[in-house]
C-alpha cells in the first residue's frame, strides 16, 4: 500500500501538485457519492487504498502505450512535432509544462470536491497522459492510445488524461482501455477534454475491462464559444461499471454530440450516466445511447439534458434504447430533462424491449438461423457508434468485441 505522500515523492512531483493531492485526500469521506438513478452501487469495491504493483511495459500498435504506473511510451507522427502538438506522460508534463497543467488540471468541468471517487482519484493518481494542441492547428492524423490495466496482478489503476485543444484547432483522440488478466481489482479512470473557442474535438473510446475488475470511468468535456466535441464511446467491459460522461456547454454556440453503446452479459451490472448541461446561448447538446442486456445482467442508462436559466435558443435532445435478449436481463432507460428557461428546444425518447420479431423473421427468411439473425440485428442496433470510429483497425476491434460479447449469450 502506498500513501498519498509516498506517491507524490515517488515521481518528484512539484510542491503545488503535492498540495493538490493532500487537499484531495482530506476530502475523502466528506464528499457525496455520484448520483446514479436506479442503481445501488455503494457496496461495490471501488474505494482506493494505494495498492499499486509495479508492472512491465508492453508494445502496442498505437502512438501511446502505457501500462499501470509506467511512464507512457510515445511514438508520434512527424505532423505532431511540426505543428507543436505536445503529448507527454502526465508526470513528465508536471516537470516540463507545469503552467499548462496547473491551469487546466481539475479546474474547469471537474473538481476533486465533486464526489468521493474524484477525491480519491486525485489523491491516489498513479499515471496519465497530457495532450496540448496549440492555437489554429489542424491535426489530420488521430492520436491512438492504449492503456493496459494489469488485473493479473490485482493492482489498482488510477489514470488521468488531460486533453486541451486550443482556439481554432481540430484534433482526433482515440483510446482503448484494456485489462490483462482477471484478478479482483479496481479502475478509476478520468479524462478531461478542454475544447477552447471555435475548436473541434473527435473523441473515441473503447473500454474492455475484465470480469473481476470494478471500474469508475469519468469523461468530462468543457466547451467554450463555438467549440464542438463529438463523443463516441463503447463500453464492452465484463465487470461492474460506473460510467459518468458529461459535457458542459459553457460558451455560446458550443455543441456536443454524445454517442454511447454498451453490452452487458452474465450477471454484470453497468450504470451509465450521460449529461449535457447548456450554459451558453444557442448551445446544442445531443445524447444517443444504445445498449444490449443479455443473460442475467443489468444495464442502466441515465440521460440528463439540463438547460440552465439564461441559455436562450439552446437545444437538448436525447435518445436511450436498450435491447434485452433473455428473460433474466434487466434494462432501464431513464430520460431526464431539466429546463430552466424559455425559448429553447428539448425532447427525449426512451425504449426497452426485445428484438423485433419482424426483423428476425425477415432475416431468417433469407436463410439465417435465429442466433445469427439476432447478431445481425444487434450489430445494426449498435452501428451509430461503430460508424463514428475514425480508423478501420479500431472499427474491426470494436466489431470483434461485439462478436465476443454477444457470442457469450
């Protein structure tokens, strides 16, 4: 077990970051738990203790490969260096880019005082990545990142990604979070996306954590004037999962498109909160969630669109749909609209049901057996996120994960 003080000294962190850790540690036990409607999770083994085990590095077909608390292995395209894009291991960024880290780390959309798991995250932060895209830079090649959680060693994994895209810039970021092994362990993973004025961020994530890994995943966007973030997130985990995904539309004209899909199997429980909060005028926040629940698993979608008072001309739309493929499966799709002003547009759709028998009949009349026909329907149902994945290789990874999950049926 490692103490908060030990973690700070281990990487020779600057004094100001040690102080951030210490303040966060004092909040533990004093902050509220995240609110997940229809889900009782407080008996889950999510609290961090500093149980970190050293691990070996690994190679990956990606620009960034990082395992456990190891420093990130980084191999960037020439375009990044020519355009001044910074991609650095988080601990190295504390030394080399302290002003940028201090300005943006947990100062915008997220704060350690927001909830218990964020306070623990900051106090026990183990590893991470820092990315900065300078002003008026258009990056053509997506940044691909693979993060490996060593479940085989029963090690806790506490990881932070800080992505800042400056004014007038565009950037695509792809992350794949994977377990190695299946010992009982915990993941606390946070990603902050700061989209500055008139920037455009395309964010893609595929989570593939093992059955005995309990995870808290928090991804937050902070959007300034006329910024846009396109989120495409696939939750292919096998273990208990809390997903908390939010976009704060702070600047006028900012726009977030959030698409998420999830598959739950066996006796797994997944709770997914997605929230878009419209603060600025003429902001757009759309949520699209599709999920599949099999066996005796539980999948819960809570979608929240909140138009704040003063956010004139804004738009909040959401759609949450869950397919249940067995008698013992449970699904909940909870649409929540909070409208605090007039002159806005808002709407929601939610459904929970089984595979359309007419679709199955049509496919089976074309020669498919029932099991294969169900797979075709599921793939089509999850296609909104698959279509958003920017590379062919990653699309294939996602497709293979879908096949693995539904083959467990």
